[in-house]
C-alpha cells in the first residue's frame, strides 16, 4: 500500500470511487432486508467464533451419560447431542466456523485466480486475450464437480484440498466478468493517461484496473460464498467433506437428514443455521447488486 | 447460422479431447487399484487380471487404446460389473437419467418462468414476496435434506407415493425425485426471470406498446417474454450441469438406476473404465448442451452476430 | 410462438414422466384387520412375492467371479452347491444326496441326486460339478475367490498356473458320482462346498456366451430360483425354478433384491412397505426402532469379529507388548456395545467368535471390573514408557463409513480419558485404506473386521499366519505358525480344537490385534415373512421363507 499516494496523485480514480461507494451505501441502507441480513451474518460470524466458549462441552467430547438426547438445559446440551453423545450446540457452531471458513477462503482463491486472469486477458487484449479466453471456454465445458469428487475420493479429505478444488472451479465466472469490465475500462481517460506516462502494464492492471473492479467483485463474493458452502455440503453428503472429529454444517445436516425421523433436533439446528446463512448472503448479494449497479433493475 | 453452428461444433472437439485426457490421467494417478480387495489376490491371478484389461501396458499406450476404442463408441468392459460393458451400462442408465433430469429441467422452466413473471408483474406485492421467499428457500436448502423430507412426508407418513426405486416404471415413482431435483432450479430460474422481466417492463418499447393501448397479456407474451428469457437461456448451460450433478444425489437417495449412481460407485471401486465412461459421456453432453444454448441464444437475441 | 413452446414443453414433460410402460401401480394388498397368517397363524398370502434389501449392486452373478455378501445372497437362491448350511441342522445334503469320506479324511465321494435339474430342464450331473470346480480354479477364469478351494488336491498349483485345471483333484466317476481328493484332511471342507466358489455352472451356456452369460435370458442355474430380470442399480428379480428337485417345498414365487447401500434410505423404504426384509439397519436409530418397530427387529449372532489391528512392524507397537496390552485394557467394550453399537453385539475378549466345534478363549481380565482393567492399563502404559505428561500420540486408520467412524471416535475418546493418549483419526476410502494397511508403512492402529467364509475357527486364525496375505499387523510368531500347520493336518476334531486354542492364546498374549466385539446380524423383517430363521453365517435362503396372509 506504499504506492497509494502516488496513484492518488496520478489519477482521479479513487475520488470517483469514493463517491460511488457513498452512493451505494445510501442505496443499501434503504434496503431493509439486505441490512437485516447483513446484521445477521455479522451476528452469525461472531457467534461461531465466541459461541463454543459459552458451553462447558468441547466439540469432540463424548458425554456417555447423554447419548442422542434432545435439547436439554440441565446438562447444558442446548441443542441436544448426537449418537456419540457429542454436544450439538458446540458442534453446530464449530461446523459454522469450518463452513464459513471454506466459503470465504475458497471464494478468495477463485477471486485471486479469476481477477488476475480476467484483468490480464482484458487489458492485454489481442492474441493473448484470445488464447486466455479460449482456455476459459474449454474449462467452462468441463464437468468440474466430477473432478472435484474424484480428487476428494482419491487424495483424501484434506481441508486445504477442498479450498483449492472449490476455488478452482469458481474462478471461471470471475475471469469472464472481470475481462468484460476491464475491456470497457481500458479506454477510459485515466488509463490512457497512465499509459502515456509510460507506466508498466502490470502496474496499470494492479493500480487502476483491479481497484475499479471492486464493485463487481463485492457482489460476486457475496453470491459465491453461499454457493461454495452448498458445494461443501454436497461433498459432505457423498462422505467427502471435512475429516472427523471436525465437522461442517454440510456434514451435520447430512448426519441429521439420516435421522430426521428419529432424532429431528440433529437436523433442525444445523439446517436452520445453514439455511439462514445462505438466505442472508443471497439477500445481501442482491442488495449490493442493486446498490452498486444502478442499471440493473 | 449453419456455418456458425458448424464452427462451434468443430471447436468442441479439442475441448472433448482435453476432457478425456484429464480424466484418464487423473484416475490413473489415484492410489489403489481396481483389483484390490480385503482378501489379497494371489499374484498370478492379479497378473492375469491386469493382462486381461491391458493394465500391464505403458500408460500412454493404454491411453491411445482408449481413444481408439472411444472413437468406435466402445467404452471398454467394466472392471466392477463383470457381466456388462460400460457402453451397455451407459445405454441402460442414460435413458433413466434423461427422463429424470429432462423432466426436472422442463418442470423448472415452466414453473420458474411462470412464477418469475408473475412476481415481476406485481413487483413488491404479496405474490412477489411469496415467490421470492419460496425461491430463496429452494436455494438455501440442500436437496439431500429436501429429498428425505419429501419421502418422509409423502411416502412414509401419507403413503401417497412410493419411497424410491422405479418399480414397474410407472410415473408415480418419478414424482418425488423430479420435484427434489427441480426445486433449486425453479428457484434460480424464477429469480432470473423476475429480474430481467422487471428490467424489460421498464424499457422504452414496452412503454410504447402500453401507450398504444395493447392489452397487457399481449404485451407480456408477445413482446416482453422473449427478451426477458435471454438470461434464462444463458443459464441453461450451467443449469444442465447442475441438474446432472444433482442427480448423483437424487438417484442415490431414491434408488433411481441412472448414470449418476455409477459415477461415485465407479470412483470408489476404481472401476477406471466406468468412471471414464460416465465423465466423458456427461462431459460431451454438457459441451453439446452449451453449444445448443449458444445457438438458441443467437436465435433469440437479434444483437448477436455470428462471426 | 412462445405459447407453442410452452405447450410443447408441457407435453414433453408428460411424455418423459409417463415413459414407455404404463402399468398400474405395483400396489400391495393393504393390511387388513385380520391377524397375520389368518386365524391359524400359518395361512399363506395369495401373492407370494418377497422384496429384500440387498446392500450393494452385485459385481456379477457368475459364482466364480464375485466375492461380496450381496452376490452370495443372490447366488444362494440361484445355485445350489453339493451341500447346504442349514440354520439348525448344520451341513445338510444339497445337490448331492449323500457322501462318503475315506478313513484318512482325504477322499470325498458324493452321490448326486438323480432328479437334479438345471433351470432349462437339463439334468445336473457330477460332470457339471467337476467342470464348475475346474473352471473356478482355472486362472483364465480370473476368479477372485478361487483361493477358497485350496483344500482340494493341486488347487494352489492350478491357481498359480503351474498345473492345468485338469490336474485338480476332482473326478466324475459317472453321471451321478463325484470324487474329490484333498491335499490334507480338512474338517470344514463340507462347509466350503456351499460357498459360491464351488457352485456348478452350466457348461453349454458358459461356452456359448463366454464372459457375458450371467444375464437375464441367458443364465442357467441349478438352485430353487432362476434369473428373471436384472435392472442395474435398481433390482434383480428371481422366479421359481420349476425344474428344481425340491420345487414342491418352495413357497415364494418371486423374489426381488434391491441394492440399497444407505441404511436410512433402506429404513424409509421398509417403513413405506416397499421392502419385506432389510439388509441391515441404521444402528444410530436403534433406540427409535426399539420403540416403534420392536417386533420387526431381528438380531442374531453372526460369525465375525470387529477388531483393531496394530502395526507391530514399526514403533510404537514394535516389541512393545506392554503398550498393546494397555490399549487393549483401556477399551470399555461393555460401554461400547451398550451405548454405541447398541444392537446386542457381544463384547470380544477373545479373538475367535463362537465357531463350530470350538470353545471360545476367555482371557483372565474378562472377569475384572473396568476399574481393575484401567488400573492395570495405567501400570502397563507406564511400563511401556509413557505417562500423562509424555503421552502416546497415535493414529487410527479406518475406511470411510458411518459406523467405523463412530466406533473410532468412541475408542479414541476412551483412550484419551483412561490414559491421556492423543489420537488422530484418519479415514480413507476403501481401496486407499486397503493399500495403506497392506504396505504397513504409515499405519499404527487400523480398524478391521473379519466375517467367516465357513463356520470354522481356522478361518479366523489363518489371517495371522506370518505368510498370510491378510496379516496386516505384520505379526510373525514361529510358534503360532507351527500350531496352525499342525491343526490343519489334524483329523481328530478335539485335538485340532486344542491346537487352535493354543494358537489363539498366543494372539491374546501378544495382541497384534485388539478384539472389540463380535458381530451380530441385524435387520428388520416384516411380521408376515414366515419361517425366518437366523443363521450364524447369515445364509437366509428365500426357498425356506413364506409370505403369510396379512
């Protein structure tokens, strides 16, 4: 960030950006659903971080005296226990940490790849652009979910692998969006000015193109995180999610779904958390899109 | 138009080749082999088995053999299901998957577009909020939760519909699987339709049409629906991929004998040929589908010129 | 135009849903108020059709090319070996009506049934069995279970390709007389003869269709049922074989086998009356089942041991018997079987389950209280060089499965509580797990299980022979090997049992494996399924069952 003052001096972009953000904030503030959803996400994030300390139980601890019981305040199993006597309250929150972490990190991975790819292709243009986008087209047609499943089956249920695998399938959209935006930005005056001053291509991409893409990116991120959480839960259904005794919402919901007729609390609590989170992210995403992209709607 | 279609079609061939190569080498890199079992095989028998399936040849030669056979439409013998060839398994499973996935797709389009249009016409009304709330729920609840819930309600408790399997092939057996598979897609499509319909309804040519006093019905069906469907059409490519992946879950829960079940089974059993068969077949299908979607899009959208 | 598209789409949906067949729903008669089986309790239902859950999709219906339990359930209905293993009577005549055993126990002469028929009407002869046994061991058949026939003279050499299949010690003296010569007296040999590796196959059919004969319209079998239909991943239908020699005592006309791997899904289908018998039941839902379906739960002994193997070729378990004993004692098997597995599994203190002609070994500590065991475990743990301050860190490997996960978590938690051991759980998918186990490089503790192929203790003990391909703990004890070899040559059943007893005692002293519990068969059976008899190897043959009026 040491380069920030220079770029401020060189272009009017940040000033323009700030006013865009102020406008967007004003629109967003009036969207009550999105604001409530945003507050809920924040609460959820705080809860999954501090919540486990509110219970005397540990997420991997077995309470042999209370196996598979419903919510019970006396033994301080607020959400009940699973078939191994593990506290569901702590596990739900712990699972939330993992799910949110996977959602955020995998989205960042796809963001990183998508932005660099798209911005480079769009800015450089010509043959490079053609080849790069052709690669995206080819990859677009791959049944990626199948490859992710194969990866997880063959190379173990490493949490790192989940990040990379999910991130790697999501970057294609980002690359396309970013390229489109870059193409339209490319001919704006401030870029041409920077080019005239002889700033290197890489620096132009980094300093001018990428910051101006932020609007699109923010919307994309809020809409991708819930998708990633869903993909993780899909992998959990196939038994390919995170490793025991760790857990995730997907894994908990899958376990709960197996026993919904007999131990409904095992499904209800994690499923509510999962659905609520996805719900909120989608609301915030929609709200942000309305706010940041006045043309849409 | 035909030339455009042809060039796009030829362009798909390298994509397909990359797909085959990627899948082939990835599967072979996996630890564990098709003949591992708890009771270790005598080495002689294992050697015989490897020779019978050409697994003793160099990998590149095996790949070449695979491509040659593939070109003839032969996916090879299944390692796991010894009484059948992969081609036979695909031929048996695909019609079932197609029936399931196709029904789900059409149902999603019919319901999604209708609900989305209705919501857009009465923006911010109660209908709108109801449609959007239902669709949000559809997006937020994984189908492996929705499916057992439906079974519990409609099969176990009420006894109206079968709990799974295909029985004698009567449509009753497909109702619950199709609904479970279609729900998330209904949700996405109705959201998309609503968004684009609202935008179209605000555009100048609709205002002109209204000003001319055309009936609302005509305006919607004749003028607004076609442009409003563009984003839905471009979503069909990803949607078909999503339906195919979703059917892996749905087929497993409902015991529907489609292709999706072979995929996970095949991967777990290291049934190389079967996994390859399913990946290549589905991959080709998705590629083909994307192609069709592009063509439909080109036909619907007057702005697209075929270069 | 768009309206037309809409209508087309609607029509297409209807066509897709309707499919090609349009038969009515396969409804079953609704349960009336009458008692099951009518007033007498034995009255039969009009429709004699049985629906059975059957675990996984079978690999093959060729008896020489399959190994799993789902396959053998189907094949037991389709084919008939020389003997049958009856739940109450033990080994009884099957396709052979009688046999004689030479005094030295190495030559078996079987008399075939004169009225034995294949499902196409051809007579079942001694030549068919000779052909079947030879085909089974022929390396060209690519059988993965031919090793079962190892007791027969020259079988191992034929399997290894050193001798031609004709050299196998099997001879059809005439159409109805079959002579089998063994390498050494093998008391359990008659039990091997109802295993699928020893089933006959119809020569004409196999030769006509090659690898692809085991399919509907082609498969010819000699059992009580024949193959009617096979829809992969959906169901297999068998119908009564009218030529079967005992056809008049068969009641059920048709049996449907469904491959359903997930037990919760299977339970839902059972509750919706789409199944009469399940393959298994979800043990996490047992409490609920006991409350709601108590009469349908059938739990019975199963000849199998669930154990944890210890890799004794590497630290920390190499040459550290004290540590192995400490881990063994720290497992509270009573708690585990009561609270976790919960279906009446039997805590295993010894290694061999209750097999025929064998008294189980019960080690001394089996009578101790858990406190006494823990005290001894702590002492041994310290003797082994560990303490709560310097705890052992150990890895438990298991193959991905709900039940194994649950048990591994429970045992890790017991070790943690009792000794402060830190455990890391590693689950690997089946094929990877097998490879990891076999290479003995990275494994420390691994979950394992063994189900008897035939009802004999030897089947369990031979796993730990130093040259066994299944000896994944890597245990090597020359005395153990010598005892087993002596047992395999012994004709006298009592002496043989003693030798095996001594061998098992060695296992329990050195503990290359930690026994956890003995398996039980657990499934749900509808009250109208008559004559369901539990079997220690879970051989439940459809021909013995009947559907009562309901």
